[in-house]
C-alpha cells in the first residue's frame, strides 16, 4: 500500500489514571466505530516521551484497527489509514485559505479599546444557532477585559447589538478574563444551561476556571463552580461520541512549559473538581513540529481546541514557536485528528492557519483558534481565528481582531489519482444505511464503486461495470448501480468497498439511511440549514 508523504505521522500518549465516577463509560468500552478502549483509561505512557518530545508513530487504533469497522456515524474521511486496507491512490493534505477582506471583526467600540484595542475570540466560541438562524460569536472585548457578543446572517458581516447587560454595549460578561470557552449545547435538557462558559479570570481569582450557565448566551447566572487548579490557557470541549466534557488543562512538565493534561466527566460543572496533578498527562508538541528558522526554538503546545466533525474529533493545535524580539508570539494553528477521543494523529505539521510574515497584517502575531472549531457553510468550512497586528519593535499585541479562513467541506485530505487511475479498497465495514454518497472532485475524470463480500467475491449487481460513473465536482454525490435501487440487500453484512478513480480527488464517502444523503455525523459548530448537532438533512439544506 502506498503511504502518504510529508511529515511522519505521530501522536503523543498520556500517562496516569484518574477517577471518573460511576457515570462515565467503563474501561473496555466499544466505540461507535468499533474501536475498543483499553482497560486502563486514560492510557499510560512514559512521562519522558513528553519531556523529550519523542514522537510515536501511530495511535493504537491505527496499529491494530478493528476487525470490522462500523460506518454509520458521519462522513468517512481519509485523514489516515483507519478505513483503508489497500490503495494505489496517494494522499494530499490541504490547508485553509484566508478570506481576502480579513479581518471580519475589528475593535471599533470604545469599550473594546480598554488596555489595548481588542475584538477577538481567545478560544471563546463561534456557533450557528439553528433556532435563531444566525451566526453567534463570543469574544474578548478590550485586552483581557470583558466578553462581548456579535451576530451575523452570513458569517462575514457582523453586528454588535446593544444589550442590557451593560446598557448601550454588546458586553455579556464583565469579568476581566484571559482565555475562555463558550459552548452552545444543543443537546442540553435544562433550558437554563444551554450555553456554558468556562473562563479563566484575569488576574483576580486566577489559577482555576470559573464556570457559568446561560439560557441565551447573553444573560449569565452566578458562577456555578470553580474548577480544580489549572493554567491560563485551559480550554474545554464536548466529546459527543462518549458523552463527556474534556478539559485540556494547561500545565508544564520539566523544561517544557506548555503541555496539556486530560480530565473528562459527563457533567460539565460537577466534573470540574480535580486536585493538583490529578489530571493525566495528555499531549504536547514533539520533535516533528518544525521550529522557525529565525528562532530555532523548540515548539510547545500553547492551546488545544477540539470539536466533533462528522465521524472523528478535529483538534486545533495552537503551536508556540518561540518569542522573537520586537514582534508578538508567532503562534499558529495546526491540525490533529482523533478517532478514540484521546490519541491524536498529526500527519501534516504545516500551519493550517498561519501567521503572516508581513509586518502590518492583522495576523502578524499569535493566531489562535475558536471554541466550536469550524462551521459548515454550504460546500465550505468556516474557521474563525484571532490575530494580533503587533507594534513593531515590541512584543505588544497591538490591534487584536478576528479573521476568517475557509476550506472545502471534508477537505482536510484527499485520495488522488492521475489519468492512469487507481483504486482504494476499504477494510471490512458494516452499515445500516442504504444510500452511498461521495465527496468527489473529478471534472476531468470519474469514480466508480464496487462491493465485495468478506471472502473477496464481488456482490452483484454492485460491480464496477454496473456503477454509473460519477464525474464533476460535488461535495455530496450519490452512487448508483443499474439493477439496484439501493443497498438494502447487503445492509448489516460485512463487506469491502473498492473505489476506482481516474483524474480526481476523493475526500469522503458515507452510507446514509436517507436518500437525501444526510450523514448523521457531527457538524462541529453547525451552519445554515442544519437543525441540531448532527447532519439530518443532507441535500435538503
């Protein structure tokens, strides 16, 4: 099998064991995709690997994939070899592109000038509300000052409404803060807790997160709980595959000042009570993260935001590359992927959301990701980031604003063929759906699909010759065969899929229970047309 090119894939494992309580999933849990978690959870690893930045080649689920992979949840992405048994296609990783008219949100209000002009998420959150049908952004207003709120109809043009929290402003939380996370929880049963705020006060009650709830994201109640001890860039995300809140606790380890410790619990507030040193060691950068040529500083993990996207977790790694003289930190965002919620696979170490090397640009320094990760807007993914223009000759952040970057939907990696063509055969898979779909870019080529039983025999009529060739550029294209309306005759069976591709790029495939092509995977921070946290609509969007 031909392997992907570029940086050697690596993950960093965790060490330690902590008490989760009886509500959490038991050890040996079988995940939605067939992965079995180890008896020791979180998994144990040598602490020295984090200290020395030693890379580990593959996560356990790539070293020993499940014998049969269930593909009922979400679009199946080709970011790794989890689904692939054999291929002659080659893999390419893709980077996001910045919107040409960035920044999309600037500090233009008086209260955004305090201690430095700032209108930027420092994680915080950008979400699409399916009930109100608007984009919603929470961001830092004034440098390490309060939290403000903005809305948009298209995700590009933003408004700052006049609210009643601090009358005449769009401030929604007046506690001076460092970073924080705002999570719009569409699956929350209590209407008073639909929005969750995890904030690190500055300076005041520092050393822990303060957690708040809100019914509307505007009016926040009193602090619900103060978390266990943590560093100032600690952030939180929800893992819906296992129904746990995950705290990425900022910590140091020996000479490495910035790593992440791991803590999970099914209740966002009740589970936030840990003792010093109790969260397990989790992840940091390693020797495959390239240092800047002008600094030659070993990289460190400044922050990790994550979100469920389709069938996996997408990790946004803010990588610290050192502190140059006369410039803000050139931190930038790289990607990682996880299928078990803990181990990260980071095959491409290039900056997915980079700083600019041109002095005066809005993102000359310190690009950081947002809570919620990304949104699905038509055929694109929207990534919002903070950037700092800096003041030349100093490390001052200067004007801090918000930018937008875009990527094709599912466009993190593609499996590609030239005019000579090639094939990709999956491992054994099972599914409950009946309608196959692909995300394909092949305006000069075509794709056909055939299906084999577990013994390797083709299953009529799902053979290559009967498959209607798919051509063109589509993020949602149905696969059809003459002689069959759907896959109902092989639902629940163990089969292999073989894709035949010429002159094109294959980004994803999935088998939907609906003719609309709804993937029933997770949609990150949402987007226009979706009605909840998963894709139940497909082509009807």
